[in-house]
C-alpha cells in the first residue's frame, strides 16, 4: 500500500511539474528581475514581453476559432512557436497572420498540424513526455535545464532557448532518446560561448 501511494505521488508530481514551472515564471516576472528563481538567459523585460505575446496571441486565436481548433502558443525571446491542430491549410495560414500582427513578435515557427483536434488523453501524454524530458535534462547535467524550454505536441518534442551548439546538440540527443518521443524539432536560437557566458549570472548570483 505504501509503495502504491508513493507511485501515485510521483505520477502526480510528473503531471504538475510543467504547470508549476509556468506559475513560477509568471510570479518571477511579477516581482521583478532580482527575484527571478530560474537562471533564464532572457532579460526580465523580455520574459514579460514573451508572456504578453502569448496572452494576446492566444486571445486573438480563441476569439476567431473557439473550439474548432486546438492551438498552443509559446513565445521565447519574441519567437513564437505554434503547435496543435487546425481544420485546414487556410486556418493554418490565418492563425499565423493573426500572430504576426501581435506587437513585438520577431519570428514565427508554424508547426500547426492539419487534422482532428487532439484528445485529452493525447494532451496528458504530451505533458508526461515533457516532464520526462525535463527530468532527463537535470539527470544528465550536461547543461542548465533552465536554458531549454520543452514543448510537446502529439508526441513531437519542440526545443526552444538561447543555447550554444553544444547545449542544443546535447538537448536534442536526450530528448530524441526519451521513451514516447516520436520526433524532435529544433527551435533554438544558437549563441556562441562568449554570449552564453555574458548572459549567464555568476555562480551564486540570481539571474538579471
């Protein structure tokens, strides 16, 4: 009985990790750069801008498509990743146009799939895959897991972040070999080692 309870607790934690991480990110932006918990290579104002882009783009898409499509918006360093399902090619193009009109958007990676809307079971499985990839990033200790954002849609893993070529290659290999992952798509913004050192906070000092 004790082992069963422990297993259930671990499963619940795995499901909640992505949502908790999101909550921490929003809270950190709200209290200012000095209180950022995670070592994010983006400036505090960029994190806030990304959150604003996500909110405005999601609202525009929801108003236009309602429940006729399932679309997830992710913004990292003002590059927007669109994932999910739309009914046809015209809808896919229209979603991209809606997002392109949002202020501060620098680039768009349109990975929307034409087909039926995913089920709740599919989305729960995607959340679980994201949690497993993040956990393996931490276990591998080859780079800071906070530098790579993981998005999973229909068992396809999308990797975003300001990453060096070495970090990006390591992240792709770890994600690619994670159980349940069908494909890995790179949406990184590659930086050199000098930029990485400049953007990373000194040891023991919070991110700015």
